C-alpha cells in the first residue's frame, strides 16, 4: 500500500472543549503520523472557499458560521492508505451512525459540530493541504 497524506481539521466544537490532545491520541493510536499541525482561526472567506463544494446545500451558511465560531487545528496526516484510514478513524458524518471508538462517536456534539474533517479523496487531500500549508511546513 502506498504512503499517502490526508488533510484534517479539528473543528471548533472540539477545540472549545479542550479536546485537541484527545483527538490527536485517537489519530496517533490508529497509526497516522501528524506531520504538520497549526491552530488557526479561519476567516469567513477561507471557510466559504474550503466548503465551496457544499455552497448549494441547505446547511452551508450554518456550517460556515460554525467553522469560524472558534479556533481550529489544521493538520497533515501521513500513513499507508491515509485518506481511507482517516475516514474510518473519524467515523460517519452523523455521530449517531458512527462506529464505537471513532472520533465522531467519542466526541461529536451533532451532525454539524462533529469534531473532525478529513479529505474524501487523494486528489482533494492534495488540494486541501496546499490551501493551508506550505511544503516547508510539512515534516515527514
Ligand atoms: P464529511 O465531513 O463526513 O465528509 P460532508 O458531507 O462532506 O461530510 O459535509 C461536510 C460537513 O458539513 C460535515 O462534516 C458537517 O460538519 C456538515 N454537515 C453535513 N451534513 C450536514 C447536515 O445535514 N446538517 C448540518 N451539517 C451538516
Ligand atoms: Mg466531506
């Protein structure tokens, strides 16, 4: 299996509850390496661009408002099969449907405030990583 990099966000509901370390422990225990990480407060323009694919969805406005409601931690995660592996580690979008032990089952407050973002494809991972990180900030 090929080594991949995926993009992760620890969302404002998790940073607000001081869960950055707890989420990172789940990530690391699953064998994903955190090869870049920084805490930022997204601007409205950044959040709108990042979630642009969802612009037509009914929850888009609320999602952008939520994502700029507090700081987030943006990360690059590296592992064999990192994209699919991190989707598994996060669990289903709706925490009610997430498997036990996943980040969303453990920590999410709701389908919106669901504690984590993870890229859905290798192609989107590269786009999302380059949106927030310079190559020199990623140390594998
Ligand atoms: P994903 O994060 O599991 O990939 P997406 O469908 O890409 O899920 O949705 C992006 C984000 O939008 C979700 O993580 C969640 O925060 C929010 N979201 C998705 N569906 C809903 C919904 O039905 N109501 C409110 N927020 C939603
Ligand atoms: Mg998605």
